[in-house]
C-alpha cells in the first residue's frame, strides 16, 4: 500500500475521531442532476494558474515582456476508489463500486459537459471539463487508484442578434436577415436598366447603346454578378 495512501487514511480517520462527520473535507463533482462525492478524501490535489504573458525580442533593445490574459485554471486530483466489500472506516463519500465511479466520469467526459467541482473548506469551486482520467489496480486489493485532470470551463457570453428572424409557418425555418449588399445590387441594376431605357428613348433603339458604351470607354457592365454586355439580355 502506498505511503501517501496511509497518510491520507490516517488524516481522515483522525478527523472522524476528533470532530465527527462535519470535520471531513469532501470533494463533490456535479453535472446537471447527477452527483459524485469522491468516496475517499484525496490526500493531494493541485491547482495551476497561468498568465498568457509573452516575451518578444525588439531589435536594438532586447527582450521585453508583454502582459497577456488569464489562462484557464488546471486542477489535478489523485486518490483511489475503494472496493465496497472492504468496509473502510475512512470512506466519507459515495459507496459505489470503483467501476461505477469510473463509468460515471467517462460518461461526463465523453458527454462533453462541464463539471462543477467543489472541495469543501478550500478555494476550489469551479466549473471544469474532464480532460483525462488515468487509473490502475495494484496490490490485489481490488481498489482502483486514479488521477483526474480538470481544465477550467468558461461560458461564452455571445450577445444575441438584434434582428429577430421570423419563422416560416410552412417550412419551420427562420427567414434570412435583410441583405444590405443585395439591396445595393438591386439599386445598381435598376439604375443601369434606367440608363438603357433613357438611351433607347434618345437613340430610338437598344443597339445604339453600344455607341454610348464606346464613348464612355466601357466594354461591358457587371453588377453583382449580372452582366449586361452588348445589351443582349
């Protein structure tokens, strides 16, 4: 049995003898309506915080540091899931079989859902994603030793569009917003056609527009993908 495990068990057992259940530190993981309280209080956990600062080399000056934004927090938890038949006195959380605990963790990880991680009597109360679960068995105890890597999850507060799309009663689809470019294109085409009509009124036929084009050094007219070349449209 690991020395670290023995120390962890002794610490939890001492808390139980001295202060009862309220003295226990527990680690709870919650997703929606599902909750897992780690059966044994981890004897170790670590939190990593970083800042995305950058060092750049400026010509004829040297290196300078540019402050960046705050990086995501990282949490690592290590302990073991005890086999229920042992009846350990230091179990403070769920009395599930180790395989059940692993199945639940994998379900959350593969379901791509954030996990609320709370470690009582500590600063840890974070919404996180399960990045990696490593586990193994040893010493023939049927206990499963594990380590879990969490990464902080942040909600993206994307403002909704001011344009409220209407839903078609027949198709059930939302209509497209007004296309400003399409409006401009329509106006340009209308102006071009108006120009053609005015030229026709002046010269008596549409073919005379070619003369107008040559005077303005225009070989063709393209408006938003609609080409009027030779005016044979």
